């Protein structure tokens, strides 16, 4: 196994230090907050079938996210270098494991999330510009079948807008770290303010309106507190976990963070704890404003959390509280949120491919730093091209299911790496040690593993597709190692 490569100074990477604690925290928060919290509540409600299990799902996803984040803080303090999680896996296990993470991040995790978020941006822009729609097909490129799933490849006006957003933000991030961070700070402040306003609106509404009777009477409907109930909740975690994902992106920028041994662990905790708390309170606001089970209209259940039009629960809730102008306000809020989220994903993700290229495990040109702007410009644009292609291949929910299985798999593996490094490198500097070790990391590993099993059994095709993408990286790794003289697998 190679010696620990704790690259901490900017000259050794070609990047420059420019991210403060505030920048790092907004990167955590801004990358987490996209469109999920405004949309996925409907699907979660349908899957679990009761308000009690609905809230339990959001509570568990929040706890899992914060536990993982405070655990990652130890690794971030040890190895504050470009690439973050890729480096942690490389050092804890071998270059093969790091490559498999970077490979999957590039193919589906990071770029797939970017694609999903910009598709959501286009969807809500359509509220103001009707031409921007999934049904406005500009070009039909045919279809392809992958793992038994037929993907129709089209270019709609909605997808076109999403692709434009990807390239505009990628260009901004090429022009300098501080410019990308400034965009991140502005949009994170705006969307956190929006979410806090939604929570305040829910509190105001709760003082004057009782909870719908059906929601109270059936609060724990269908909850039998057995393995079946836990499995249902675990499968329903896909939406909340996706909504809370990308908090680890700040670790990718480790060599560009000022005082990273302090600021990386602190930003991970502050960012995840704040966002997960806001998410829970937002969903409480939805519950207070809308009947959970909906109301019967024309023989169908409509208007409730489970049956919000096009799953736009946040929009339905704000409309219930503020009237007709609620839809427009929420569309603006979600556009701000998704734009800022995309910026954070674009900024951070490119640092992983840059680190892989430095190790000889990706195209050598991706390791180049722009001589004037000190950014991994080629890595940023390669990421943009692939993310743009992914916007043409599937809907929001399809990309979501492919992403989450691989995401949780690598979170588990990285936290296992904490235990391994404690044993194999006890002398390594650890300015921050994982809070609650070993209990909380073990708790995360155990429950996250159960979630993975539940996904494999209940969403087998898409989970298997995600696992297959990881496995396909093994021969690719050996190809890169032979052709580029990369590191050994041991």
C-alpha cells in the first residue's frame, strides 16, 4: 500500500487556497439543497403510507447524513488534498478502490446528479416560459436499451436549457475559484433564506389552522414496527438521501481550503446539521398545510402530500397558505436552488478527476491547471460534456435511482476506511477525530447496509445497474494502469 499522501499546500497541486470556513460551509449546504426537498415528499408519502413513517424517514436520513459527515471529518483533517473521498479510499484500501469511486462519480454520481438538477431547473422555468417543456421535442435521436430499460434519447427545450446552465456555470468556474465561490455564496444564502421563510410560513399557518383530521387519525397507519416496516422505510429513504446528498463535495476541494484541518470538519458538521434540520421542518410545514392522504375529487385522491400535482408538494403547500401566487414564488425559489446546487457540483466534482489524472488514472490533460485562473479547467469542461449528455438520457426519478445505490455503497466503504486507517496508521496526524467513534460510524455502516439490501431486493434492476457501473470500472482501472503507468492495485 502506498504511503499516505497528505498534500496540504497549494504549490504541490497547482491549485490555490481561497476557500474560507464560510465558503466551505456554503459549498456543503449549497450542494445539498437542490430540487429534492421541494419534490420528493410526494413519493416518500406514497411509499410509507402514513405521516408518522413519513417523518421517521426524514429523521433517519438526516441522522445518517450528519453521522457520515462528522465521521468524514476525521479523514478530511488527515488528508486535506484535492480529490477528497477519492484520496480517502485510495489511502485506506488501494488505488483500485479510489479509482472505482472516481469512475462511478464521473459516470453517474456527480454528473448524473448535475443532470437531474438542471432538468428540474428547466422544469420550473417552464412555469414562466411555456416553450420550456419536456413535451417540446426539438430533436429525436432514437432509443437504446440498458439493463432491460429503454431510454428514449431526445432533445427537448427543457433539456436544452439544462445543458446551457451546465456550460454557463462550468465556464464561470474555469475563470477562477473565487468567482465560483462567490456564485455559490450568493445562491446558497438566497435559497437558505427561502427555506427558512417556508418554515416560518408553516409556523404562522399552524397557529391558525388545525392539522387535517384524517392526517391525525392515520398518523401511524400501516406501521407494524417489524422488518417489513423497516424495509419500506429504507426503500423510501432514496428520496431524502438524494435530497441530502453531495455534502461530501467540500472534501474534493481540500487543497483549496484555508486552514483545512479545522475548516473542513467544521463545515461538514455545520452544513449538514443545518440543512437536515431545515429539511425536517419544511416537511413539517407541508404536513400542516396539506392533508397527508389528499381529498377525494372526481373519484381520485388529489391535493394532499401523496397526490400533489406533478409531485410539487412545496408548491401545493405554499399555494394552500398564500393562494394563487404561491406557484410562481415556489418556481422562482426552486430555480434559485437548483442553479446554486449545480454550481457547487460543478466546482467540486472536477477536483476528483483532476486528482485521478495526477495519479495516472484519467486522461493526462485533465491534470492540467489553467496558468492564469489556477483552476482545473479541462477537468471542469470534460465533466460538463458528460453531464450534458446525461441530461438527454432520462428523467429526474430515473437518474435518482441509479445514483443513490452507488452513493451509499461508497459512503459505507469510506467510513469502513476510518477503522482501517486507525489500525494501519495509528501514528498519522488526526487534528480531528470522528465524534462518537466507534459507535456512530458502526451505526451508520449497519443501517446503511440494510438500506442497500432493501434497495437490491425492492429496486433490483436499477440498484444492479448502479452496482454494475462500479464493477465495470475494474477492467478500466487495469487498462489505465497499464497504459499510463499508474499505481499498483496493492
